């Protein structure tokens, strides 16, 4: 694999992972909002930067590949499980979902998704421009 291929592949993998994380987090936030009035429900969240940071660390559950054509193992593909969020104030019924906090998280996630989408769109547009120039 050439240097240029590696750069393109790594950038696309990072964008794809960022989109997957944003999508997963949006689903978690939607679940929190759906359970706003459910007694005893505990809010959940997915930490973006912890998962993205995992992409750059050596994977602990590394899969052995026998060919250069095999997909690389990625930590970000695993463990996309939400964790209980303890930041909200607990109501007397045991629910800790805060509407304002969830809406702020939703806006942040929306911006994050749009940024990753724009980056990926720009990458593909650059590739398309190179192809058209030949």
C-alpha cells in the first residue's frame, strides 16, 4: 500500500468511525429523552473522545491477519456500549434525565455529525476531481 493510499484509508476510517459514534450517541440521547418521565430510569451517554482516542492506541484484542487485504482490527468497532451518566440531578422517583442537558448533548452531537459528514464529502469530492482530471 502506498503512502497516499494509507493517508486516504486512515482519513476515511476516522470519518466513518466518527459518523458511527455520532449516530450511536444520537440513538442513546433519543432513548434518554423517551424515558424522561420513566421512574427509576438512569440516563446513559457515549463518550466520543474516549472511543476516538482508542483508534490511535494499540488494540488490546488484536486479531491476527494473514493477508494485507484483510480489514484492520479497530477498537472503535467494539465496546460502543453506553455508560450510565451520573451528571444529572436525581428526581425523587429515581430518574436522573435532564431535558436541558440532553438537548445540549443532541446539539453537540448534531454538529459533530455534520462536521464528520462534511469532511468525508470533501474527501470524496477531491478523489472525484482527480478521477475527472484524467
